[in-house]
C-alpha cells in the first residue's frame, strides 16, 4: 500500500477488522464530502520516512481542516498557503533555539531526513476538526508508535500538547528519548513551548548516538 518497508511492518495491521472498516469509512467520506489531505497524500508521512529511517517522530493530532492546507505531514502546509499559527510558533522557537530563520512551510525536507511527521488521526472533513476521531485511525497510529518503540535504534519522540503527551505510555523502551512540552498553538506556546529548545535537544541526542543530525 505504501511501497516501503512500512508495508512489511504493518502487514498484519492492515488485515485487522478495524482497519478494513476504517478503509470503507474513509473511501465513503472522500466520495461524499470534502476531506483532507488529498486522498493520495494520506500516507505521505510513511512514504517520505520509512520505518528503518525514522530518527524523530513529531506527533500531531489531526490534519489542518482548511482548504488546501493539509498534505499528509503533521504541522506542514504547502508554501502557497497561509502559514498556520502553530507552525509560525514552531519556526519562532527554531530561530530562538538554533538561530535558523526558516520561511518554507512545507516540511517535506524534514521528512526526507528522518522526521516522521505523523498525525494520530490521518484524515479530517473540511472545517470540522476531529471529525474523523474514533474511526480507527488512533488504533493504527498508536500501533505505529509501538512498532517504532520495538526498534533497536533509538528514536526521539516529540510530544507537544496534552493529546500527544497522552501517547507517552506507548514508549516503554529506555533507549528512546522523549521531548515533551505544551502545544505550540497561540493558546499555550507562552506556557512552556517557547524556550523549550526541542531542535537543539534533538540534534544533541542524535550526535551522541552517532546519527546524522537534522538540517532544520
């Protein structure tokens, strides 16, 4: 389905009843409503960052629900779309942390370097956040986290906000590294996201483990 090693890792997952029901639900939603990201982009996070290439997981909740925003990677939008406030704050912290003034809102280059930009819920109806909650996506993506937790090579899990932090219990392998803070949204960024220095922490951990750092 994904044409990557993920197909092997997730082979049994895709045979489960919940996943078959999810597939029927999603196909029907795309036929009858306006749903994001584009159908062909739903699994782009997995396509760009294969199982054995994952260095970092940045976990989002569900895709942006505005027209033309979501394209399959958490927090990322196409460059010709207005930059969402959370992403603006992520870039402010990147500048504060590492002095990098990033303006490109498409994070595909991060994904290609090993940053899995995974939304826990992978689809959403236009202008209806969390409209595809409790349809099966959370089971699927929780299991993705569990499969990554089983890996020998260390993975950095970045958990921003209470929803992402609720997944902390899935990460039991001590060789992995968890970075957590409040969400970068304007509602919470000033309560601990700004100044948390996630990008330098990620690269410091990678360097200590002889893994190539991310070019942010």
